[in-house]
C-alpha cells in the first residue's frame, strides 16, 4: 500500500472512513424507513417539525425535510429503501475491507463499484440536475482516484526487490 505517513495515504484512509460512516447512515436510514413505513415516518416528521417546537430560524431546512418525507410517503418507498440498503451496505462493506487491508483483490472490486456509483449518478444528473448529487459524484471520483493510487502504489512496492 502507499507509504503509511504520506499525505495520499492519509487522504485515502480519511475518505474511506467517511464512505464507511456514510454507508452506515444510509443502511440505518433504509432500515428505519423499511421498518416504520413511509407514512408513519411522515407523520413523525410532521409532529417533530411542528412550528411550536422550533424558533423558526431553520424554516428552509424544516420545509425541505417535510417535503422529502411527503414525497417518500406518497410516491412509495420501495425503490428508495432498496437503494439505501444496497448502496449503504456496499459502501460499508467496501470501507471495512479497505480499512482492514483486506488484500489486493479488493481494489478491482472497489474500482468496479465506485465506477458504477459514478455512472449511476451521472445518469441521474443527466435526467435532473442536482448540485448535491454532483458533489457526491465528485466525492466518489476523488475516492476512486485515491483507491487507484493506493492500489498502484501497493503494486509498485510488491515489484520492488
């Protein structure tokens, strides 16, 4: 792998840890939506974001949360739950194996999965632009570059006598 003290290795470990944490959050969110059901979650969001419970300083955020919960409740959550669970579990598993140093076999698998994520986000961006999704795609591209760098540096160290 890359030299342990290098800036590239630190960026790699940090990025993979963030990916793993995010994967855990996505998995948890998918499980919560699946177990509670989208309508119950929507009712809970409405109760928690009632105007009496906050000072009104975060009106835009509260409106966005309510709108998202409403969309989830009315459009069906099957695809969203599937996406969150699969995407979250893949990221969580991938990050765990990469951080444990699970062997050279994980790098082509990670590359394939990350390229798939980036391609999927590219398709979604083409259908409906989102600055958030673009940011996530850029973060995945950075992660891919760091994974490839770690893979190539590790291969170069293996070839050295």
